[in-house]
C-alpha cells in the first residue's frame, strides 16, 4: 500500500486533475451555480501546478508503478505548461459558454481529464503508458470538439477528428506492438540477459537493447520490425502534433469546434505530443540516422506547408490552425537537435506558444457576442480606432507568433535554431529561418487590417466577457515578460540523456562480456 501511495505522489499533478474532474461532474448535478464549477476547475489547475513545482525540488528522477512512469524535472515542467493551458482555456470559456447555453460541468471536467492525459504522456517511461495518456487526451477532445451540439460545423469537426484520430491511435498501438516484438527478439538473443527487468516497451529496456544488440551483428536499430514500429509511432504522435502530412484535420476541426476548445486543442494536444516525442526520440535518434532523417523531412515540410497555406486564409481560426502547424515544425527542430539546449528550447517555446496562441483565441472570444463572432480577418479592420486596447493586445500576440523581438516568440525561435546549430543541424535551422520570414506576412496582415483599414461595420462595446479579457491580458503579459527570461530555467537536468538519468531495475542477469553495462540505478518509489 505504501508503494502505491508513493507512486501516486510521484504522479500527483495528473491525479489531482482527475480528482477535480470528478468533483466537477458531481457538482454539475448538485449545484446550479456554473461559475462555481469554473472556479473549482481553475483551483484544480492551480493545485496541480503547485504539485508539479513541489516535485521539481526532488534531486533525482523518481520512477513509479514499476518503472512505467517517471517524475523528473522534464515531465514536471511540461505539467506546469499544461496547467497554464487548462487554466487559461477555462478562464476564457465561462461567459462564452453561458451565452451559447453550453455552460455545463462536463465541459470543465473534460478539459481537466484531457489535460491529465497529456500529463501522463509527459511522465510516461513506457510506450504503453504513452498510449494510455494519448487516449485519455484524445477521447476528451473528441467530445469537446462536438460540444456545441446544435451547430452542424461542430458536429462535423467532432466526427472528422474522431475518425482520423482513431486511425492515428491504431497506428501508434500497432507500432508499439511491433517494437515490443523486436525488443523481445533481443531478449532471446545471447545478450538478452543485459536487458532490465521491465516491459519490452519500456524506454530503459529499449535503450539498453539498442546498445547491446550492436555486438550481435544484427542491431535492433536495423531490424525491419523495429523500423516499421517506429514509423507507425511517428504517425500516431505526428497526428496529435499536427505535423505535415498528418495535419489535414486541423483547419476544419479548429474552425468548427467552439473557440475555447480550439484554443485548448491547439496547445494542449501539441504539448502532450511533443513531450512524448522527446521521451521516445532521445532514445532513438542516437541509435539510427534514419529516424533523424525522417524527423528532418517532417520538420521541413511542416514549417513550409503550414506557413504557405496560412497565407491564403481569410478566416482567423483557420489561419491560426495553419499557423499552429507551422509552429509544430519549429518545435520539431528542437526535438531533432536532441541536446540540452534543444530540449530546453522546446519547453521555452511551448510556454511562449501557450501565451501567444491562447491569447489570440481569448481575444477572439472577448470581442465576440452571442449572435456575432468576429471570425473573418476583414472583421478586424479598423479595430485600433474602435478598441485601441484590444488591438494593442492582439498586436502583441501577432508579433510574438511572427517571432519579432523582444517578444517570447522571437527568443523561442532563436533558442530552437541555436540548439539545431549546436547539434550540427545547420540546414534545418536555415530552413526554419526562411519559413519564419514567410510567416511574418500573414501575421502583419492582421495588424495592417487593425490599424490601416477602415471598418466595414461597427464593433459593439466590449464589456461582458470579462474572463476572456483577463485571459488575453495575462497572455499578453506572459508573451512580453517571458522574452526577458533566458532558456536556462527550462532546461531539463544536465544528465537528461536516457543512458545517464533513467534508472532501470537490476538486470535479470549479468551482461555478457563486452556488452555495455546498464545505466546506474535511480529512485523507483514503487520498489522501495
């Protein structure tokens, strides 16, 4: 019992969100005050963030549930980002849902459950647990995408997201099964005794199997079974991150879903997917150049296609959808770097992206009304004359998304590309710079509309959606303040590499002569 309790403490942030999600569901049937449910949900996010900050103080990574989960600086920094995403999404949604007659406890509970799934992905030390987190994240998002049940576009977006997402989950699971089989073959080889006593899908086991199999003449990294399995895992995670060519759902789903859901989806799913990407590929990239080449191509296509297609959009939600595709490409550059600076830059950029992207959606909600949502870019013509403060806030978000100094978006891109250069990935860094230049056009286009175009119609006075206004102001402040913070606090532990920092259980037998020794043990709270 004590071991289970210690494991639950180690994964406290997602457990807190799950608990509050259930409390909110109970509150839905026991109270008529929906604003109280909104407040309770934000309290849950605050407590989960506090738990993550507390766990950051642990000197060593702690493994839980038999090595399947890990609580470390990397995972808990991701948890803090996810808590910010959930809190801002909940804050901006209150009045919006009330005006649309959608203010139900299920909405807040689903946000909390989905966030907990992304947290599980960030803390997973096993592909099976990554899949479980992926499904918790996805199932809640499928329902949220169709939450506006009386709107056809919302229903269509939910069906499309569900169908394509189910296929992507199937690819991921099948890839996991193939990797399990490939590692199992190594277990049955002469060097099999060197493998730690965990599941064949555990990242520690995969790392050791990749090392020791080199001495057998049939390296695991060259196994067709293993390569196909990794390719299918990339498909599953690439869908959630909206990488090209797995991005086709994003514009339609983002446009059709309720705007607070679009805001949450654009950031929450991306953070969970990239946390899993780093967990998986910090093991795989050093083992096989093919995996590195695949990520290089995906990053290049995602940055270019996302920016080029965003230029053509006239609907602001579709523009931000393609923008999110392009930003996924930038973040993948940091994953590809696979060094301390690259991983720190990914976390820094995800923090920055959270503020600038959710802030833009919060402002869309703030300006809208029950019977009128300003979703066309032309709707923002002359906004600076009617509502100069709102225009100034939106300008901060657009400049940050474009990567203009001194915003956080500029420094985030700088750190990502420096990480790539440090890893001798100069080509992808140069390509990222060129893609960023393309992206400047459509962000500045919105600014031009606000300041240099005459309005086609009058805006109503902006007063009622106070939560969205507060979320937009907080996000704008975050986008500016974060620009004055270095990447240092966002870096994982110096010994972040799997071989040095993760702690497998003692191997089932002594490694054969010449085989690399398994990594040094770390704390496993489930085996104390």
